[in-house]
C-alpha cells in the first residue's frame, strides 16, 4: 500500500517533459478496429481518419475504449444496467475503469469478444455500488489485476430519499472483500497516479467552483447527519496529439472542477474527448449554463454524456453541441491514434 502512494508522486514527469522536447506522446482522432468493430451488431465506432501514418503503425499506436456497462445499449445480445464500466486497450496494456453494479460486465464482455483475463489494472472512479458492484467477479476473471482506488471508496455511503429515509449506495461487502483479498495489489490513489504507461487517474479533485456540488444528497451515515464530500471521486485520462481524452465515472467533484484540475496538472493541454457520467441530472440552470460555457471555452472536440448525466442535461448538450456529441452506450467503441 505504501508503494502505491510512492508511485503517485510526479506521475507526469516523463510524459510531459518529453512532449516539451518535441516527442509525440500519444494520439488523436477516432478510427475503426479490425476486431472490436467488425461489421457485427455489437459496436458503433467512428470512421477512419485520414492519416500519414503507415496503417500498421496506426493500429499499433491506438488506444481503444469500449463501453461494457452503461444505462443504455447499442447492439443485439447486449444488456444495460444503471452503472458504468469501460474497457481500455493499447498495444501493450488492458485495463478497466469501473465495473458496473453486477456481473453484467462479464456477460457483455463475452458478447463483444473482449477477454478480461489479460486485464492488468482496474481503476475505480469512486465507491458507489453502480461502479464497484462487479469488482469481485471481475477480479476472479482478471486474477493478476491491480486495483486502483481512493481509500474513501471503501467508506459506508448513503443517499437521502425524499421521504426522509436513506438507502445504502456504497460498495458491497463482496466487492470490499475483493479489495481486501488483493491487498498486495492495491494502489491507493489520493493524488494523480499512472495506472499503466501514459494512462492516469486524477486522485482527489479540488473543489474550486461554487456552482458545482456532488449532484445529490449523499451521506456517510444512515441517519444522513454526516455529508459525504465524495473525495474518492476521480477521473481517468490519457493524452493524444490532439489533446486529452477524459473518462468520467460520475464527476461528483463537478465536471468543470475535474477538467480544470486535469488541465492544470497536464500543463494546459486541450481536450480531445470527454465521456462518461457528468451527474447533471439535478443541475441548476446556472450550473448547466456555466458547464456549457466551459465546454465551449475549452473547445472540446467530442463529448459522450452518459449514465448519471440525466436525460434533460444530455438533451441540452446534444442541442448545444450537435456535431460534437456521441453515444456512449454498451457496445460503443472509440479509438484514439498516436
């Protein structure tokens, strides 16, 4: 565990110092994978970009992101649930960002011919059940995987109901036991941490904007007397030649807070793509407007709002950015070239 804390120091030194010296770190536009996006009913992928690279080099220098769990589905024989899980594959590495709320991740992975046995890391965005519920079965399939999470992800978590009662929304005992069983392979991520080569989690995200909140009534106790600041909330990101690609679990820290922090720790890199849960389902008109203004200011090229974003917020984003919004349903696969 101490080694995990040690790994989280200065995680960008070799990546961003190299970029300053003119080295091309990673990738940009979307492409078509010969295996995961073949003409089946199981995946939707953006079209092949024009490139000066040798096609073989383009394939070898690709980061693929496939949605395995989400609230919506795109493809025959796939299933949806309230939750989120992404499978990320590079030439050398395979990892997961979140695990959904059940064993559905395994079923959808089989349908999409995604092998989980080679997954070497599982990063958890935070400790809510719909992102951690599939951890036990995933660890059984990916026996060598390290688990990257914030320590507070294991804390009891509750949500307040309108009638004054509460419900548990935290990590299940089975998933918590999976973390304890893998104690030697756990990396605690309180600060920016490199998960695999060139792919990072943010660790704790500073809360700078007064117009953003956690997106709901979340507590650390069943009686709802201790507000949960959700300091375990973190995003995953990697760089491309056209800018950063950011995956969000729920963005309980606030999507603007999250993107501002990522841009700050990456020396002002622009954003190529942002997708996942934005937790705007209860956003005030002010928060929604300021979020749109921030997205416009950053000139985000591709956005795929999903999961907990909320239907009204998703519709608003598609209206404001009709040429830049994309689906993030189960079965969708996106690629980014080095």
